[in-house]
């Protein structure tokens, strides 16, 4: 029996982008205001899960053909790479660098290697959550 | 990092590239890429002879774990160099031999050479490290690579059995040796062998001295296959023959001998050291040679022969250690045994190495190693036959080969025991020459069996798988080199005397004055008559072998050491299985009970013992309306979970509790926590819903029964956590670290959100490992579910 979830599906189509945008915002703003890679990653996974609830696993994996295990591995590589990168500058592991750069359009922007590390965290969180949910969900 | 260190780790470095080379150049036998390395290392180590022959040593140090005094100290002295030359020299020959022995089309050469290089590097590390922890690390690496090489043909059950057996026995000894090393460290405060030797005189009275001695010896005995631990070596013969020649006769099994020699200056003052080594050595010598005679597999004969020869070297080292108790004349008198040990160590590597290769050739060209099927191969393989004659005659102690010289010196050492008047040797010492002589007779017999049953007698083509013919030249080069060494050293033993033997002797017996001149003819001394007696009785017994062979049937088959090992292993396995089954019942609820019960127990005990419960209400803020409201919501939500019957309702209630907790965070102005908690709750509810699908259907009549244990445990957990929270608030042992973060978040890390800065910067190491753990968990779940289904699904699809 196919249930009628028109309202959920319609809402999802709009809300999804809001959540994802919000999660990106929270991720980037994390260094100065509440947020960060961990929450951002969780929010993005939440958005994808909503998509899965509104439609179904197969449709979602067609829309987003992402291998989440690779995603988690990439995240680890980012985080570990940033941590180890410090060694090449002859400073202890995990030493971060930062500075202010004048970018076009964005203006004076603080750039921070911690963001790359946080991006790693973000990817790992999304990758891990979605791997777990996808494997359990697809299992029959 | 010096060139010496690089030499030690170079095999490991090459091992990394072997799989790549194997993939890229499938048409070239991978062995050709490996071969240059041992040759290069051999010539490199040869250059050290000029240094060590003047009794100097070279020490290079690289810090490894300086905090606990563990540095990678590479030290080349006489003893280390002798072994290094054996490892690289025999290593080169074995690699060359393996190129012809292992077919490049059928075998997985990449793994073979990776394991072999691992071993080579590890073994070099063992003999050239001056630090005991580094030595131990390399030591276990040799056990490990030996395990891999014995199990190289892992589809054979016997290989797996042999690999496991060798691993269990040698690692048992290795761990005991680690214990001995730690005891030595406690006594001397250093892991460096040279420093321990310098302090040796001061620790003999220490109560830990004897335990350390026994622990170290256990390591040496298991590794060198001394009775009663010898049982792993015959089963290790399942390895490819080049491996047997290399690891299980020429080098790895001599690591125990190396350790004993190395530690002699530390322990020799103790009579127990002399007795244990000499006693176990001579017992092994006899038992090995006695059992070798009844074997029918050529490699088994060689395995028992190796055991017996190792015992012989061991007993010589033990007796030679007594020399450290004397000065001047008597020192050299008893120290001659040590010289014999070092000399025989070298000789054994040459003749036994060549014999293994000869047996490998016979196996390769006829398809069998069973002496009952072999015979009359002399006409088909004249070169191999000659090599076998040289090897076995040297092993039996016949002139003019090098084995004769060291056998004579062995007899000399044994006879001199009669005059030893310390450690009660005057009473039991006479047994040594007697057992040594009997064992030598058996050595003579199995040597003759090995060569004559294979190469002379009746040729039985119907029992052979292949038509025998002479081996290709490449396969013969290595044994020819070794056999020529047997002869050259037999005639000119003194080319080794000052260059290799004397420096090695110096490492075992410091400040000795032993005359290392080796001569062929000693005059009509007892040694000569002993040798003549061995030959005479040996020939007689060899000819009458079928008549007295029934002697071996008197030994009950049920009482062998192998039986003991097999049954013991099975017993341990069954017992631990039984024990595990008593508490691991497969139900996750039971496990949670264990975990939480332990949690309560450990925390409650700690609080009680430390008297840590303090309740102080002086420093709390006022409780407002919202707090009470939220707390009530949490309590009501939690309690109602207990009374709902539907899982769905329970999950939603649990979610509600979680959301309320996050409202608490909002109230206490922790937006980061609130946000995280909210999203986590959302996602875990979704996850729960997914997992429902897999839970067994709940029947309607099945009510949630009240379980007393669960009730006690859940109340206990709640109470403990409450108590800890209250005490933590009331009792501030040290200042909160938060001030540090408040001050430094912007100045040091250029961030304004403290929580995030802590996560990515101040405590970034934690985060890095947390996400690693998360990924591992995800991979675990993925593997568990996908692999479990994988098999079924594939079948269905087909």
C-alpha cells in the first residue's frame, strides 16, 4: 500500500535547502559563533535523512550518488592532513595557522587552517552517519 | 642515522617495494631484485673485519624512546659481526637458490620475498642491537616472519599447524625473555647490554638475578629449539626448503645461541647458568641425534640433526662460561669450549646449509623426500651426491672437513669438564663426555643414513613422481659455495682464527687469553681415540640398523612431547571456550547489565574509599520556574517510558526527554550544546526507527515484566551519577580550566567560539581520534551488515 505523503514531500523540497544552507552557515561561522563542523555535519545528515523519509532510499541514492564511506575517508584525510601538515613547517603536530586576507567580493576575511580540519570533521560526521543509516536501512 | 642503521633497516625498505616490482615485472623472477641487497650488505659487513679483528667495536646511536632509555644503538663487535656475516652471506646464497627453487609462474613470490626480507632485517637487528628492548622488538619480528614463512603454503594443513606451533612456542619464550629484560632493567637501571655487563658484578646477589636468568634462558631455549621445546622445529620443515636452510638451520634458530653468548658475561658467575645451559644443551644433543636416526623424511632427519647440533653448541657455551671464574692458564683451558662453540656455529651454518639445499634439490627433482622411496640417485645426480658427501661427512665429524675440527674441539671441551672443580662438576661432570660420545655415534649414523640411503642402494623408479636428473646449474651454485667453504675451512681453519673467531670470543669471554690457533693434528690424544671409536661403532651400527631399529618402538607413542602439546592446546581451547560461554550468552541486554553493574561497583567503591561524597549547598544559584518545569517534564517523560507497550511510543518519549535536556542547555546559555543535542536527538530517533525493522515482532500479550535486577541497576546508575554530579559541584579540587580558554581563545587561536576552538584547536588531537573512531565504527557496521548479507544475496541473484 502506498501511503500519501504529498505534504511531507512538498515541504521537504523547500525545507531541505534551508537546512543545508543553514548547516553550511553554521559550519563556516563556527569559529566565531555557535556551530562548527560537528553540528554542521549532523544537520546535513539530518537533511538527507529527511529526504530519505519523504521519498525512499533508492530515489535518494539516485539523487545523491555519494559513497559515504569514501566521504568519511576523505574527511579523515583532510583532518589528518591538516594535523600532519604542521610538521612540514617544523612546528608541532596540529599547530594551526591563520591570517586575514582581502578577498574580492567578500572583503576582509579571516582564513584559518582550523577550517580545513573542521571540514574534515564535517565530512566524517556526514559520512559516518549516512553510512550507518544507509546500511541498516538497505538491509533486508 | 648512520650507514650502519641504514644497513639494518634496508631489508625492510626493500620489502616495501617488492610487491610493486612483482606487479610491474612479472616476467622477471622477483628474486633477482632481492639478490643484490644481501650481497651488498655482506660486502659492507666484510669491511668491518679490519676493525673488529683489532678488538675494537663500533657503536652508533639513534634516539628512539629516550624517555625510558630506549635508543636504537647499533653495535658491531666480533660476535655481532660473525652473525651479520652469516645472515647476509647465507642470505645471498639462499635467495639465489630460491630463484631456481620457486617457480615464478606458480608461487606467490611477492609475499615470499617480503617475508624473507622482513626476516633478514629483523635478524640483523637482533644481532647488532646493543639495547635489549630494540633487540627484543627485532627478536619477535623474527618469530613473526618465521611464522609467515612456515605457513607460506597456507593451504596445506600441516603448514598451518607447524606455523602455529612455532609461533606459540617461540613467542612464549619471547615474552618470558621480555620479563627477564625488565628484571635486568630493575636491577641495573639500563637496557644497554654493554652497561649491564659493566654492572654485572654488582647484581649477582640481587634476589631478582636468578629469575632474570631463568626468564632469559627460556627465551633462548625456545628459540634455539632446545629440549623440551624442540618439538616445533621438525614441524617447521613444512616451509619451502630455502627457508628451512636459512631460518631453521643457519640463522634464526641460532638467535638463542646468540643471546646466551651475549649474556654470558652477565650471568656466567652463577653456577646455575653453566649447569642449565650445559645440561639442556647436552640433553638436546643426545635426544636430537637419537631421534634423527629413526626419521624417514630427509628434511626431518635434518631438523632433528639441527636440534642436536644446536644442543651441542649450547652445551659448549655453557661449559665455556665456567672459564670466567678463572684467570690465566685455566681460563684458556676451559674457554676452549667457547672457541669450539663459535667455530662450530660457523661450520654448522656451512655444512647444514648445503645439506638443506641438497635435500631441496632431491625433493625438487624426484618429487619425494622419503628415504624409503629414494635410492641409487648417485648415477643421476653426481654433483648433488658429491655435495651431500661433503656435507654429511663434515656433519659426522670426519676429516678433512671443517666438522672434524670443531668436533675434535668439542671433545676437548667435554673432556676438560672432568677437571672442573666448581659448581659440583666434580660429581656429575663425568656424564658430559660420555653423553657427548654416544650422541656423536648417533650423529655419525644419521649422517650416513642421509647420504647412503638416498644416493646408493637400489634405484626404485616406480616410487618416484618424476624421472630424476641433475639440478640446473643455478640451483647448484649455492650449495657448491657452501661445500667449498666446508673444505677450505677444513684445510685452512686459521684464516678464520684472527679475523672472526677471536673477536667473537672476546665478546663472549672478555679479557680471555685463549689461543685461537686451530690445528689438524693434536697427536694421539683422547679426542682422536674418541673420533676413531665413533667411526668404528658408527659404521657397525649403521650396517646393523635394521636389526636394532625396533628400539624406537619401545617408546610409548602416547607419552611424546608432541602429544602433550596437542592435548594441552586442545584442553586450553576447550576450557576457555567453556569459560567464555558461561557469561557471553549473545544477548546484548546481559552485556549491558555487566557493563552497568561494573560501572556502579567501581565508582561506588572509589567514592566510598576516597570518602569523596561532599554535599555543599552554599554556592548554588536560585532555582527558577523554567528549571522546575523542564525537570518535571524530563521525569514524567522518563517514567512513562517504562509503562508504554509500544516501541514507537517509547522512542518518541525518549526523544522528548532528549529535546527537554537541550532546552536546559538553552536555559543555561550553551547554544552549541543545545544545537548539537537537538540534531543528535533527531537523527537518533530516525536511526531507532530504522532498527525497529530488524527487531523481532512484539506480541501483544507479552507485557513488560518487572525485573528486579534491572531495576536495581538502573536506580544504581542514576544514584551514582547524581552523587558524582553533586560532589563535583561541591568539591573543587583545583581551579577550572575554563579561565585559560577564555583568555587564550582569541589571542592564541583567533577564534571567538570557545567550544569550537577547543574542538578543532586546543584539543584537536582528541577530535582527530574521535572522528577516526567514528569512521571505524561505521566501517564495522557496514562490514557486519553487508558481509553477512553478501553471501546470501550473491546466491539469490544467481
